[in-house]
C-alpha cells in the first residue's frame, strides 16, 4: 500500500494539467501568427535556451523516478509541476516570439520542428506514469521504452540548446554546408558515371527523374517573387531537341561544367554573405534584431541554395535516364535560379559593392556562356 504522504492523488492533478498543456502546445505549433516582437519582449533564443536546459534536467529526474523503486507519486508530481509552471510556458513563449519576419523562416522552421518532436516525446514519456495505486511494479517491459523516450527527448533538447546558441547566422551556415555537401556528392557521382554503361546507376536508387533521392517530389523551381518557373517546352524550346543530340558524353561534360559553377557558389555565398549577416545571439536585446527586409533576403537566399541541391538531384536523375531534352530544361532552370540568387545578394548587407559583387558578375557571365550540348 502506498503511504498517505505518497498518495496517487498528489500526481493526478498535475499530470492532467501537463497533458492539457501539451495538447495546447501542439495546437499552437500548427498556427502561424506573425507579429514583430516588441522591443520590450524577451529574446526568443534566450528563452528557448534556458527552457530547453531546464526541461532536459527535469526529464532526467522523471526518467529516474519512473525506472526505480519505490514508486513515489509526490516526487513525480513535483517534477511535473515544475514542467507545468515554468518550462512548458517558457517553450510556448519562445515559439510565439520566434516569428519569421524577425528571426527568419529557417530559424522558425527549425525551432518548430524540434519543439513538435519534443512535445511528441514528452507525451510518449508521461504515458508511463502510473495513474493508480499499485504494489510492486514490473518495470522490465517498460524500461526499454522509457529509456528510448528519454534519449529522444534529450536529443531534441540538446538540438534546441544548440540552435539557440548558433542563432540565425550559425543555423544558416550549417544548412548551407549541408546543401553544399549534397551538390558536391551529386557532382562526384556524375563524374564517375559512364554513359556507355547502361547497367551503372551511380545514384544508388531509382532513375525516376521526377523524384529526388528520398522519393519525395522536389521543391518547385522559383523566380523573382517566389513564383514557379514553368518547365514549358512551348515557351522554352529545347536546343538539344533541335540539334538532335545523342552523344551523352558531350551532354555529361557540359552539364558538369555548369554544375561545378553552381558548386562554386556555396563557399562564396556562405563566407561573404551568410556568415556576414547581422549577428543576433541569445544574449542580444530584441532591439538589435536585423531589419525585416534583410531577414527576407536571407530567407530567399537559403531557399535558393536548398533548391540548388534539389535541382542538381533532378538533373542527375535525368542524366541517368539519358533524357537530354529534360537535362537542358533543368539546366536552364538552375541557371535562372543561380542568377536570381546571386543578384539578390550582389551587394553586401550594407547595400555596398565589394569583392563578392565583382566575382558574382563574372560567375554569372561564365554560367551564361556555358551550354548543354555537343562540343563544337
């Protein structure tokens, strides 16, 4: 029998409150209000960091209490009350404060994704809290799941703490490097691909040119204003069709030339523009947040560099499918995207020309001079 001081009643009320808060949090993560935070509002990154750190510690305590005897409802209730009273409201506030016009779309998306995973993990963990008085419990069947849920929650908390520490610039650089690596891998795979070997699939998967490597449809190509670039053969006559190109070696060579130019964009943009974006960390005042206009430029740039990797995958798939007309159309889309992307950040964040401005002009010219087709 559980002693009166350890009554399960100590636990049921805060547990019910926690489940209600988690449900409300899930709903708030599905909405997108977009006010620009007041200069009197707290720093979202600071709130996110502190709340995630506190939650990690409380999850550790909860896990230990669930895994060890004796079962102590009052101790578990104390942990849950702490989560209810300070931590979850803090995370909910961080989510509401982290709006795209101020903190960027890329940061908001990352934060929301991790917070959603964290809520899911908490729901999964608290379901193992006993809701009635029991004698000696059998933890053997539950131990593995409790440890698994705890590890997942730790991992998510650690990611949120890291993101809060990196800030907008650090996260953007990390994302750009990941997209760069994907393009680099695709280029290396194409370099070793032999067009004469019909059994060779350097991409390790389907040759369906309508999907990327994970089987999902790629993000649509975009031009100025975020409008899709239409792959319309009537509006964009294929030079390859008119020339009746059949030599895939020539197509491979000219395609790689363009892709290597795209590959060169990443380190230059990352060093000269993304890493130079006005810094904002968790220790800064909200009044020092970058202007919305600059944040929107950064978001568009990050959308573009992500699409570089998506379009490169599309081109690689079309290459393996030996669809020269499709390759030509996709290269045209990629060039349009690259030109728009570079021109959007041609000047620095102070709207002044610099070394990157000169370099970008030359790169655009080189890219426009390259063609996908047979050698002269």
